[in-house]
C-alpha cells in the first residue's frame, strides 16, 4: 500500500511532485480503479498518492468558441451523465458514463481515470475515440496533446510518462448532421464489466429523410471495446456505410463486417465466439437505434446521482497538506470534529471501522461491488472501500450512525423496521444510506428511480421487494409530514 498522501491545492504542485518522485507517485482523483490495482499488485511501487480532488476548476465541462468540448480531469461519470451539453452534443459519451458501475462509483470515478486505467473493457474509451478525442498531458517539461486513438499501447499501458498529469480531454461537439450511440453487453443490468461494447458516430449529408439529418451517410466511425488489447475501429463496416443511405440491409451487412475487426479471446467472463457474436449484435442495435431515431429512448431526463439536492460542490483547499507517519486526519464525522492519527495508508472504510470505531459501515467485498460500505462524503454517496483515508481530512462524513437525529430514527430506518426489510442485516446500512440520499435528492421517487438508486447495493438474502417497499413507505411518510 501507499505510505503517504499529499493533497494539493494546485496543478503546479501536483506536477512538481511527479517530477520529483516519478513512478513512486500517482495522481488520484476518484481512485476507484487505482486502489484495487494497488491491492491486487497490478500497480507496484507506488508510495505516494497525490490527491487533486480539491483543486479548483478541474471539474468543468465546457464548450469553447471553436465548438470543442473540454472535460477537466475531475469530471466524474455522474457529472457526464447529468450534463445536458453532453446529452445533446456527445450522447455516446453520456450514455457510456451512465452505464459505468453504480451511483456511488460514478460519484467518485472520473473520465480521466477511466482513460488512464487503460482497460479495453472500460466503457468511456470507445465513445471518446469515436468522437475524435485527444488528451493533454502536463509535466514540468511542458504540455503535449495526444490523440486518444494513439494513447494506448496495450492492456493497461499508455504513452503517458510517470511525470505527466492528464489535464484536459477535448473533442469536437457533435454537429446537427451527426448521430451517435453506445451499446454495452454485460452479464447483468448494472455494475457490469463490458463483455463487448460499441460506439457509433455517423455523419449525414444531403436532404433530411426519415427523421435522419441527411439522406446519405458521408462518414461512419465504429469503435469496439473489450475484444482486443486496445480499442479497435471496424474499418470494413465503416467503409460499407459511407456514401449510401442508412437502411436495414446496410445495417445488417455492416454489423456482420464489424466482427472481422474483433480479436476476442476466451477468458473467465466469456468465450471468444460469444464475444464475436456480441460485436455483431451491439453494432446492429446501435445502427438500428440511429435509423429509428430511438438512441436516446430510455435515457433518464434526470438521472439518479445520489449527490443530494444541489450536487454538494466539493470544498476547496486553501493550502496543500501532507499525511505521512503519525500525521492526524482531522475530519467532521457525523457532526463532530474528530482527530485520527496515522491512518493515511488505509482506505476510508478501514479508517471508519478501525480508527473511528464506527462499525455500522460494513466491508462486504472491498471492491466497490456490494455497497455495504456506502457513506456520505461531502454530501455525496460513495463506496468508502475505494476512497483513500486522507481524503477525509477537512471533509464532512456521515455514516449510518449519524442518520438518526435527536433520538429519532431517519424515516428510511424506521420504514425498514416497519416493512421487515432487514434480513441478515449485513447489507442494510448501505441500502439505508443510498435510500436516504435518494430522498434528499428527490422526495417523491418513482419505482424506476428507487431501483436506480440501489443498483450499487447487493442483498444476498434476495430481499429487494421489502427493501423497495420500505423506501416507498419512507417517501410517503416524508410527504405526509410535509
């Protein structure tokens, strides 16, 4: 594990630390991938985490005067999913971001981190390559821009140097004559790693026809993920579509040709032939949705984010601080300031359980899969097993022990009792935390919104029906009390 965490107040400080320490230091924002990679031995020799999460201005999504969209390095998946700009001008990216992990993961995980992890199964890489994205890399030696299509050299490897920080992701906003879609094939409806994914961006020309912005496809881009060491372009399929109207016969042939580009392998998640057929199906569905104009059907107008009523902007730092040795982590925990020394080498989950002695937050998987460790960090629901402990310094944290007020249970807690929603009880704290944040975000949620809010929480007793009823009951009681 790492030995120290340095939380910086500026990009310049971060770059200076990377220049000094090289491969021994690593930039962290969400850390949802990095913590697992360190614990599994995928990333070795990392001694210092450089936390940039409270540097001002790095979480912006902006459209410049040249029609280029810029994503800062702290833009999270949930921020992408909720961005009207991206839904309207970069829909394949918004669609991919919405399908990553669960709300608690999307509240921490960043698009930049997803790109740097460099897994071919990562969902945001294919749409960004299809959109023509590039990344800006900053070091003490200067700044350079790299097309994302040239960023990857293999599985989990990139051209990025140890002293560089990714500071910008840029790509042209989709024009009115363009349409795009992202399709993912996984083993479950939520929290699924892609077996196959595909992003399609089509540019049309000529007179509008059949609901499409033009009669002929002038350019087609089809990118495939999780079927080779890096993201692939389906060149034969793209060539077939270009220069002709989009129709069913062309769609079927393009989907068949896309399979030729794939180089899938057999592994524990899928045999190669299943992935090959998955390529055909994903491309087929993406193209058919564009033809029918239904690519945005089912996308929520207001995605459930679990970040409260106003998004709870992250507090900024006045100055940087370093945690090493016995340096104390000073945090506001359930409304009280506490000081916890010498825990910077841990996760937030371990800090809460081992140092703060708050054992209501459970460790079910320690991989961000089960949601039993859900807490509120600066007003947003997160998986505490994937948060470095030092991020708690100067932060506001709420655990299951802090939900009750003045001796009264939170409405969700009471509803869980009234509906018999507690079975073995191990998953219960996480479910209650997710539900409580959902009701803060939207007091009268629909069934679909309730289901979306708890996609990051697993119950091995199969007790979802009573859990959903409890959340519905809590919402009704809150409305009745006004």
